[in-house]
C-alpha cells in the first residue's frame, strides 16, 4: 500500500493535484525532499547515523527537515522578523502559539492543518482525545500549529522537608499552615543564619505560585465558575490572605530578605549546606542539580502542602496539566511546496512511535518492556550520556514538539524524585490532595480585544507588582489593602476588561483529571 501511495503522490505532484486519502504518505520513497526549518538552539547535536535516528528515518523515508537554529538571545528578534514580513521558512518553531494565531492567523502566513487531515491520521485521532488541540482551533475552524501532546497530568514539583533538621527540633512534618509556621519559627530561633523556607530564585511571583498552593490563592484574572473576575475583587481568591501569609514570613525572617531578587545559585547554596528546613523544587533538583548525584549528608523527603486551616482541603500544583493551552508550536509556511508531504511528516513527528524512539530508543537495544507495559532502560543505557550517544533524546524534530511520554522522566529520575512523584500522585489519586487547575484559560482575544484589555491591564499589572512587594516587606501596612485595590481600579476600566473577557472566545479546561501512577 505504501508503494501505491508513493506512486500516487509522485503522479499528483507532477500534475499539481493531490487525491484525498485517509493515511500518511510516509515513509516517502520518491526523490529526496528537504524542507527548511528554524528553531532555537537547545543544545541538540543530532547524529543522523546513530542507531536511534536510523530507526526514526525508517518512519520518514526520503524526506527530512534541515534545521537551522539561533541562540535564545536572538530568537525572538529573528522570529519577529519572520512574522512582521511574512517571509517564513517552511517550518518554524514559535512561542506563545495562541497569541501568534490571534495576531497573525488571518494574514495568510500559515498552512491550515485542518485542510490536510486526510494525510495526518495521528492528528485526526488526537483531536477528539486531547482537548488542548481543539482549544488551538480558531473560531473559523482553522488549526495553524502543532503542539506537544500531553496525554496525562504530570506533577514535577513538590514541597520538601529537611527531616534531619526537623528531628533536631523535635517536630513532626506539619499538616497545617500554623504547624508549618511553628516549625519555621523554632528553626529560625535555633538557626539564625538558616533559611526556614527557600525555593528557586525566580522572583516574588514564583513564591506566590508556590505558597499560594497552601490556600489555593488566585492572582490576576480568573473564572470563578460563573463569571470572569479579578483576584483583587473577591475575598474568595485568597489573594490578600496569601500576601498576609508572606508578610508574616518576611517580617519574622522566615523568608530570605532578598527572596524576590536572589539567584538560583544563592538559593541552592542553602540546600547544599543543609542550612534549610522547608523548600519547594522540581523533583530531581536537589539530587541531580544541586548535589549532582553525589551523596546527600542529610535526610530529606517530599511533603504535601499543608492545609491553610485544620480540616481544610489540601492542594497540589499540577505542573503540566494535560489540557493546558500549549505555548510552543510548529507553524508551516502557507506557500510550502508539497504541503501534503510536510503534513504527513509532522504527523509522524507527533506520533507515539516517534516519541518512543526519542524518549526510549530502540527496543531490546536501549530499553525493554515488562509484562505490565512498564519501560526500563537496559543495563548499558542507564545513564543519560550513554543514551544520548546512540541518539536517545538527541534529534531535532521530536525534541521541540512531541507526544509526551512522562514515564521517561520517572524512570530516568533519582530514587528521591520517584518517591516524591509516587507520594504526590498517590495523594491526588486517593483524593487526599486536590490538583490546582484553573477552570478556564485566558480567552482567545481578537487583535481589537487585545488592545481593549491591554489599555487597562498594563497599568493594573504595573501598579500591582510595585505594591504587592510593599505589603510583603511591610512598607505598606496590610490595613491599606482596600485602599490599594481602589487605587489600582482607578488606573483603568475593569468593567470593560471583564466584559471583554466574557465576550471573547472561551478556552474551557476539562473537569476530568488524568493522573498516572508508574509504580
């Protein structure tokens, strides 16, 4: 059948038309076809002679993308030039897919994949299964980009406790915020130079994201179940409560005095020295990134976020929800030659087969599958360097957009990261934890609606960012919160913004959660 398809393709290309078919045109057996692609430099040094790439090539046949890449420092400038001139390569990887579609989708720059579904069996099957794809289809029924496919919710972040230090205090792992405060205060008294709570040096907003999982706080615009609102307008957002919690921590020295501006290196030094009590990191950070796989001289483990009050629900961050609005995407030039072939090619890129090759390699060479369907790397490929050398995780096409296989993160992680994942996912599956998930994503605004929203939200955000830190560090007293809200609202037209949020095309997330256990 593949030979017949290839013959039909060659004839069709010669005649300038393509028949409708409901299957991929790959592996392609005609004369070599090479497309030009542009992306950011992520350090991939693919070896097209490697065993894994050679297996991948069998899926493609005699067609390829020749990628050029630019450094991060130049990437936005380069891609902005593409978008402002319409002079795109055949395939380009772009950030903020939704915004690109909203601002440039009607300009005729991009190929509409919906017109080529007969050549994209994987995409065709994914559309009804993965709601994030439908959310990328615009109100005219066009799909201009291909994004990562997340088949399940993935949890890759956790609170951590230094059990060695906790034992010295004679304390138990806290289950409520008051208990956590008590532990931090006791630790600070016993260790004046220690840090009761520490996380990445990613600024105040990340601390709010992390600590906001304790009281399920919302910051900014959100859908409350019946309407769009803003966190400053409702006590139910717990925004003020979160800032009050952080103010208490800051005033008592439970946060680093420079928490909002410190670097990752400064934050990680506390972990390296064992000079900390509670923290929040990605599951592999402490073992792999801070201690670089070396022995850790203290006992530590993942912990659930404490409940805000005794008897309250406890929450967990869902690092990557399966139904998230994707950020990055592959876009194809509307004037590309042989569009059916590049669509078949990209459909193979997002296939499960291509993902398995990228993430696991070649069966019985780099990995095996047990009777329960669980993957394991073989004895010779236990390290990432060994796997990379034969092409696992080291070729361009699938590095940038793929069908995600999160089991690789689990299997390839450390003992501590696997234990952390098992703990958090177990809590989510049992209902002891509830995953934090917005009900709706930012609507797909038209260019005109974007302008309306930006007129007010730009001064809102600037003023909020400036003043929130003032409340945390005590420059402004929490008694002034209501005045701060009034001052913020005076800078723009909140009613107009909320009306625009309601009128815009809605991005509705699923109420179904898809948690996966690997143990």
